[in-house]
């Protein structure tokens, strides 16, 4: 399955993805939810490692060399993000 098809599935299912662009540096990647997707580009609703919103990233689909979805790291950050978005935390914010 091509990256675009997998990303569309992630967007439809609201699944967190990790995108890798540099084969020389596997520690550098983009993490987030697929916000927009067209024929050549992706806009990612990016999260940091604690599940906090860190902005948007626009990347070319052709630059993606590896994609991970549903892995241990993605699931952990998704739980952080979910906890930060829960009603419990909204009640204590002043």
C-alpha cells in the first residue's frame, strides 16, 4: 500500500502517525495527526513527545521514506494527548 493510501486511512481513523524523512537520522521524525492530504502534500497536526500540540507541518509526500502507525510510541503519545484533552484536565485550567 502506498504512503498516501495509508495516510488517508490514518486521517479517516484519526490515528497518530510518525513520518521519517532522513535515512541518516532516524531520531528525527514528524509525529501527529493527518490534518490535510492532497496529491503531493500532507499537513500534519503535530504533537510533541508529551502529546501537546506543537503546530502544523507541511511536507511533500515524496519526501517520506518511512511511516509508522499504531506502534508503541504512537500509542503512548496518543494516550498523553487524550489525557490532556479530557474533561478532568479542562476543569482545572483557570
